[in-house]
C-alpha cells in the first residue's frame, strides 16, 4: 500500500486549508478501529520507533509549501495526520521543530494511546493544535470499538490526557466517533462527556462513520441518538459540534434558505424556535422545513420535550 507523505491542502472546518503530512507508513497503528476508513491495521504496535528521516520529510513539506506559495495557494495548518498513529514516530518532535520554520501553524491528530508517555507529551506540546480521540471511557466499550493492541491500558490513557491537558498551552480539541449500538447510548455519552468536562477542551467534536468502515457491520447512530449525545455534551458545559463529513458554509447566510439550514444543522441541531427565528430573519416560512423533512434532507428529533432538526446523515 503506497501513500503520499505530503498531500493537499484540503478544506477543513477545524483547520481551514490543511496540508496533510504522513509521518508513519500506512496502517501502522496502536488501534484497529472498527470504523476506520483505511481498513484494518496492517501492523499493530504500542511502542515508538523510527520511520521516515525527519530532515528528509521536513524538506519535502517545506518544498511543497514553497510550490503552493508560488501558485498563490493558502495553507492555514500543517497537519500531521498519517495513515496510522503519529505519536508512534519517535522523531515527531524533531519533525515539528523543522516544520515550525515555515511560520505556519502545526496540528497533530492523535488517538492518544501514547499520551501517558512524558516524551510524547513533550513532543505534542510543540504543536499549535492537538486533536485527541476519546471514543469511550468504559473499558469494555473502548475495547470493542477501538480494538487496542497488546497491553494498552485505558486508565493510563485517560490519566495521560488529564496530565497533558494541564501542561498544554495550545488549542486542545477532542473527537468522539459514535457507532450504532456500540457507544451511542446516553449512559456512555454521559460518561464520556463527564471526562471531557474534566479536561476542558477548546472544542469537542462528535463524529459518525461517513465512509466505508473497516467492518461492514458498522453504521452511524440514529439521528435521535446523535441529537441526545449532542445535548448531553452541551449540558456538560462543552463547546460541542458535529463533524459528520459536511464542510459547508457553516453559519453563513447565503440567501439560499435550504442550503443555509443544511449548513447549520450539519454543525449542530437547531431547536424549533431557533429555526422559526432564522426563517423570520431570512424571509422564509416553515413550509421550507416541511419540504426538507419530506425529501429527507432534514430529520426531526425530540429531546427533553423540545423538537430539534438535524441534517440527515448519508
């Protein structure tokens, strides 16, 4: 399996225009998540090692940046998001040092399995933004959804995340993938949200499988379960958004009411009174919403005696 070491830039709601960096060969990971769009892990490890020469990879990234600048292409973030787990690379810190000479912000997307290692935390602290994954804080559910390698211990991971959150001065975000009948029940969402509240991230994102997963029995949760999870995370005091594969004009008012509603409800559910307020300001009426419910682009969900509207998942 071949993979580009530098790719993009690609549009991202979290990161603007992001230039991706593969610092790990394909599918070398500490997890073999049931929902992974890249399939099952080819090589599972839980210790750091040497992969690519950081000087060589760093030069490749800097050369790519130079070429993009010559074509007036904008790069907002250099994102270390490989086809595996980036912190397995023991040269991660050196690579970040090299990339910082570009003057562009650096992000690392990690599954957080090695964050209990002080050396890993030291490397991650060099980046401007860290995204950590917490799919579950219940041991049994965690093992079923993330399928960790060897003797990786969930409590060590959670302790490491707590320590890192206290040490890190950059932007910390979290991502939780919800899978139907695995971790989408309200009790699990409450436990995960309580942990997130402890570490107080800048943002928490709820994701669902939107591309072919590693296992063909994996499906997104129902719209109702997704809405309940959102409300639970928000009720825990978290700034929470959906990350469901739609990078539309978030919160923008384009004059196209249907597109605006799809854009907003792909980020968070809208309560019925908020929809009515928006329609009044946009010069529309509720018939538009009723039409979108009929054609299936919007779905309705009840939570605590209130009605919410969500963009329908593909």
